C-alpha cells in the first residue's frame, strides 16, 4: 500500500476509530480476511474488534466464521453466509489458476474432481477430519500424493462449497461438511456485491486492487465496479473508487500488524513484502512498511521482538509501546518489548 493512500484507507481498514462488534463482524466487513498463518490472523481480527485471543478462538470454534480457500487461492476467514456468493464469483478463476500445477502432478480436471468428491464424502461421513486423515482414506481408494497435490485436492473440495474448516483438534485444523445457503443473487448482482464488499473494507481502491484480491480478471473487476454504481473519487492525485464517505486521518506512527494483514491486500503498488516475511508480523512506520516483528508466547508472558529497517524516533517508540500494550491485552499476558 502506498503511504500517501494510508490516511484515507485506515478507517475502512478499521485500524483507527471505533472497533467492530466482534471477530465475525470484522470478517463480514472485509468479505474475507487472509489467514495463511492462522494464529497471527487471529490478531488481525482481535485488533479490529477489541476481542482477546481467547474470544477470537472461541468464535472460530463456534463457527462464527470459517477458514477456507475462496481467494487467489490461499486460506481466508469467511462468513458462511457469504461463502456461496464468493465462490460463485471466484471458483472458476481459482480452478484455472491451479490447472497448470495440477497437470504437472498428473491431475486432470476430471481426476481432481473425482478425488475431491471422495474427500467430501469422507468428511461428510466421518468429520471432523484432519487433512492427514482424509489423505489416508483417499490412499485406500488409490490416491498417491505427488508434490502438494493433496492440498489442491482439498482446495477443490472446498471450492465446491461442500466442506470448510471445523473446530481445532489441539493444534491441528479439521474439515467439516458445509451446509451453505443457496445464492439469491444473479451473476451480475454477485459481481456488484463483491465490488461493494471489497471497497467497504479496502477503499478507496481501483479495479486492479479488486482483481488482485479476488483473482478475478481485470475486465470482471471493472464490470463489477460499474454494476456496483460506485463513483470515482480523486485521492492523492489518483482516480479511485469508494463506497464510504472519505475521511483523512492522522497516520499512526507505528502499527504492528499480522504478516498477511488486509492492509497489504491491494495490487501492491510496488510494495515488496518479501524481506519482512521471515518473522511473525509486519511493522509499519508512518504508513510505510518498514520492518517486521516476531513473538515468543508462553502461558504467562510473551516477548515481542521488533526489527526496524530504519532508526526509530521517540514518537515511534512511544507508539510502539502502545501497540505492545494492545497486543498484551489481546494475548491476556504481559508482553516484553525488545527493539
């Protein structure tokens, strides 16, 4: 995200101003929240809702939101009530994106659909099941994993809308059968819906940003904005789109965010996150990605270690203390900050 756009995006991103009413409200606000690193994605939800780690974990266990592969494709938290419409828009492109890799593993469209159907039936009959447990059942039917093909089989099963995440089993994730309500929207209504949903949590933004986030084509994204009847707005010398009244806010001096936080879920604008992905989270200074942070959490205390790419001024350190205190409230334990 370009720093000149940060003052306009922080309110839609729920990183300043009032918090939302619980973790599920955060998920619904964004439409989908990336959760490739599940444990740290819970901080993204807690930070925007004021919920503690225990409260976010309880919401996930209850199924207030689920974890599945509806975008790009990678793990995202989604509301069950939104999942059918989201998959109707994104699943064709996700299958296309996975196609070449699948062929390299010897998976044709018909064969991956075959194995995914067996996986769905296994989960429906015996769930909750972990991925290794599903793989054991598939192996009994003749499946032989090549590379990461099992992950793609499960992703295909998720794209059908017939399974999604279930409750945790210790530190292991499980799958359960899904019971998604049918979509009541037409294809054009779904495109308009996904545009408005994206802009609600990420605006002001461009069709390129929606295309990157959802993995639909740029042509589809432009059409989605047209159908949503959103008007362009001039922000930072650029023509963007928004569905909420724009308000410029002061940029926090420091932000400690999750590694795949929705604040970086745009078309990147040249933002290179690779140097900062070795630790648990992303450090923003004055709206710019400027380092990373890691945490070591125990039952009674935690240590947060910050690595900044540039020297910290006193105002950064003061704000960093406040961020560490917020993270301490989230964890429910004291946090030692190491800079």
